[in-house]
């Protein structure tokens, strides 16, 4: 790649004379800057604002210098900018180490390095910094869209690298791009082999984060959190059952259980954190076997189908079932998981008789929601001898006839949010109903708690999978009944039967564009979204979820009954040796293929040596033409002129890719027609 020298004098030049009329060094520099910009753009949402602005400014500045053929900035200015980058990175990330700070530094330094393109080695540094930035994209996301964008970046960087190794003439960018693509295709079998057989290892620096949205499940609830989730229609998880799936109203996926209440905020309970004891989960009926693909949660709780009594081992995670029925891991779930397990839709769990573990689930903070406490005491007094089931049914009946409205926008509640919701405004969504139900039950002396998770799924299958979206995030309640344990109650169904009965989640009103498309072609956006999600799901299945276990499954398909890592290593080594031998054989078969210009020059040199003209392999055609005239004088005018013409065709402004087919026969004929003596044998 040709680069601009700092000592070159500025020349007046139009801002944009046209791509075909640009000097080669300007054209190649602009192409490289465009590739760098394409590579950096996906990082912009996660970069500090100053890094994005500085990178854009430096790339634009370098492009302007290339267009004007102006000198590059002095070294001291680049050093000052480098120090500023380090200081701003330290200020933004509080460190110069780690994933985020490292990506910021690499992006900024790559942009800075473009201001130092004084020699080919500087260009090579930019190329390989670009390849490193491509790799860092996958620390943030491994989606198919990012993979496609980075494939374009790799092709662009390889094209720039090919151009840098073609210093003579003016090779077209398309020609270099085709050569780069062919080179990548030749390496594709090795890449596929390494993907299939190279041992799966954990990430060395950070973990991928495929989705910026959260599921809404957390270790606490403050009224209003789940409403924000209703606007998020991205996929949270997928389910596939061996048989018929359970009906949508029975599709509850249990997440964090919240039992501690301070008047405003609900948190996990301390009693529920204990590991589940034997006999506290009682299942009935056949097991329902299902497979789940779970997107990254950023939480340690796995939202599993109620009730899942056992989990298979998951590599890298230590799982346990808490006393409150949650399945938790030893660390947040930051990668996509796929596993198969069993659940029971008919179940009982928790102690049958009252014990100390239930006290926390009756406690209410003093001084909060006095009207609800009085209402609960009044309801209890009106039903002497009623058990927990009867009291729960009375609360649900109040919701059914009380004029409550299930809405996405209930507004902001005050200090006594439960009182305000229950008696005054009557506007809310699932967490308002669940929290009010639990407080009402506790006011009557019945242990109760909130359960969060997902309820329902899309009405249609995607490639055999039920799709559960973040908009299906839900909160319901559990209360304790002597002799039965914890029982589920979903008070939301009383105010919004469609939310539970047909899994109709809250939805935000469409924007202007989406509304116009829906008016012209109803269902088009839903079909497009479903198709794109299916593509992403298959990408996840075939590429992202390819694990160590699937590597060993691949060996079993080759006939190995009990494969191990030794078999995997032997197969990998044997395959690489076979590919190396195949490549060596192809190179031996293809050794006659050369660059047409080099082949023609070798033939010219052999012919001139036979005519008594010294011709070294490194000498240019115009040098050989001058020596031919020195040796043979006027008799060599015609063949020497042909050599000069060929030199201009090869290295002139309109350089040809190949020599003309009729040049060599014409050159041989011109040699025969002249009175040149042959060199003595």
C-alpha cells in the first residue's frame, strides 16, 4: 500500500476528482479508512462518547490529508493525542485494564495510527489492529448480524493487505478483493475443521453479551419495574416438549421468589435461600419432558417450568434448588444455555405443617398501608373459621367486581402504594395485583409471597419451539395452606383474564412507520420478526451452542462408542496432516502456474541471453531494451521498441492485468527479422 510522506509538499487538488482519477496512494488510503470505520461502527454504542467522536475526527482528518496530498501531522502531536487517549480512558473506566477499557484503547490507537502511515510497516500495524478490533466485537455480541458485519470487515482488511503487497502499477481494488476472497475460501476448510474439533475452552477475556435488554427478573421489585419490561418484545427463552405442550394458562416459568417486604420494596427472603429439603416437593402425574434454550439473564436464577424437581449438570455452573422452589446458579447467567429436563404441572411444595420458616412470610412493616391492614382484618373477622383457600378466593372475588383496570401506564404511586392501588386508583399491572394480594393475605395472618417469572408464550410455534418473550414477564402470588403447602394464586387473572387465558401480553402502541406498515400489510412485521428470530435461533443451535458435549457426540457419529479428548486430538491432528498433504500435492500440481508477467519476463530473458544480451532476473523490461540496443545497435530497434511498449503497459497509469496474447509471437518475429547474431554456444 502506498502511503503519504511527511515531506511531500501540498499540491492543489480538487476535493473529489472522482474515484477512478485519484492517485493510487490516495485511493488505497481512503479504502482502508472506510474499512476501519465499518469495523468500529458496531462498537459505538458501547464506547465512551469522546472515543467515538475522536475516532471519527481522526479518520476524517486523515482522509482530508490524503485527498490534498498534505503532510502528516508531526510526531509530537500524535504523542499528545496518545496521552490524552490514555487519560480519558482512565477517567471513563477508572482503569486501563479489562475488556471495556481495552477495547476503548485499541479503537482509539488504531485511529491514531492512521496519522502515522509513513511506511508499509505502519500500514501493517493498522491492518492487524483492525483484525484485533474485529475479534473484540465478539466479546460484546455473537449474533449473526455481528458475524456478517465482521465478515465484511475481514474481507476489507484482507483486501487492503493484498494491495499493500502489490506495490507496482495500479491494481484495481476489485482485483485485490477477489484475490482476498479466494484466499479466505482456501482457508475455509481449515477454519471449519478447527471449529468442529478444536477443544472448547472458556473465554479468556470477558464474556459475550448478546442482548442489551434485561428480562425484568431481579432480586427485588419496586412498583413500576415490570411495566418497563412490557415494551421489550425480544426473545427470553424457547421451549420444546417431547409431547404436547401444556395449555398456555398452565405455562408458568418460576423465577425469583420475593418474600421480604419493607413497605415499598420486595426482595428475596432469607428463609427461602436455604436448600430445599427432601419431601417438600410432592409431584403428581407423569413427568413433562422439555428442552429449553435460555438467553443470557445477568441473574443467577433460571426461570424453569413449574415445577422442575431436578436439573442436569451444566458445564461451568453449580446449580441448586432453594427451599422456595427457585433454581439458582453460583454466578449470573451471562451466556446462552441449552438443556433438557423434566417438570410436573401438578405438584405441591413446602411444609404441610406450620413451622418457623413461615414467620417471615406473615410479617408486614409498621406504619405502611394502614387501610389494607384494616380491610384484611375486617375480611378475616367476617369469615370466622375460613381456611387460606377461602380467604384467597374472597380477595380474588373482590378484584373481579372491584372495577380494577390492567394497564401499562398506572402512573406513579406514593408511600402507601398498596392502599392507593387497592382503594383509590385501581390501575396497575401484574406486580401491583400480586403485591396487593400478598399484603391482603398477610393482613389476615396467612403466609404469602410474590413469585416472578414468565407466564405464557407466543400462540404459534417457531420451528417446533414455543417462544417466550420478555413481554411475558409476570408476577403472581403464593399463599400457604395447612396440609397442602404453598399454593399458586394469580390475581392478575381476575382483572385481565386474557393475560393468562390466552397469553396476551401488554404491548406498546406502534410507531408511525410500524402503524403504516400494519395498515397496508397486517401481520407483515410479525412474520418478518418471526423469520429473523428463527434465523437467529438456528445460528444459536448450530454455531453458538456447539459445545464440548456436541464435539464428543460428533465422534460417536463417526463410530466411536466411548470417545474422549484423546480421540478428539488424534482426529484433529490426522485431519490437519491430511489437509497439509493435500495442499502440498495441489501446490506440486499447480507449480507451473505463475504470474503471467513474471512468466513472460523469464521467457524474454532466456531469449535475450541466447542473443548475447546479459539479462538478470531482477532487471526491468526497459533496462533489457536499453541493453539490447547497446549490444545490437540499430538492428535491435524493433524488438527493443516492443520491450519498451510492454514496460509501459505493465507499469503505466493504465496498467494491464495480463500481457497481450500476441505480444510474444510478435517479439519472436521481430528478433528473427533482424540481423542480430546469436550468442556462441
